């Protein structure tokens, strides 16, 4: 769905997509590579090809709750707020995938706290 997006960009390993507390205006669909999701320099997840990240800020319009850094060279499609809302309305499978990702991250955080 996103491989031929006009909003596809390349990022080098080490690129910081956003930091904890930053304003959030984009989410990303990872087309290749790996991205680490961190909270206070602790890796809580590694997003791999086909995964998404940055979605929470588009849902609740709040600042970033984590940081994201490219572990490898990355190709990602960017999705802004308007595109995100359009996808939620028109592609139920996209909505379900976003919910699945958020549930998995919540479970990972719960496990880390236990």
C-alpha cells in the first residue's frame, strides 16, 4: 500500500526521527530497515520492515511518548494527520493494524514494569 508513496524517504543508520516530548505531526511505515523505539535511552522495541511507528501522536495530538532512531539504513513512507485520518476511515485493515501495534507496545511496557 505504501511502497510507491510519493512521501517515501531514505534515512541513514543513526537518524533520529523524533525525541521524547517532541511535537508529533508524522507517523512512519517502515519499508526497509530497523528502527529502535526508546524511552530514556532504553530500547523498548525494534520496529522491522512492514511495521509502523509514531502513530500515537497522530491519535491523541500530544507530544511524543518515546524516541525513534534508525538502527540500520531505513526507507520509510511518511503519513501526516490528514492522510492518517483518511486511512482510518477508508481502510479498516489499517485501523486494525494500528490497534494491534498499540496493544503490542502496551504489553511490552507492562512486561518491562513487572
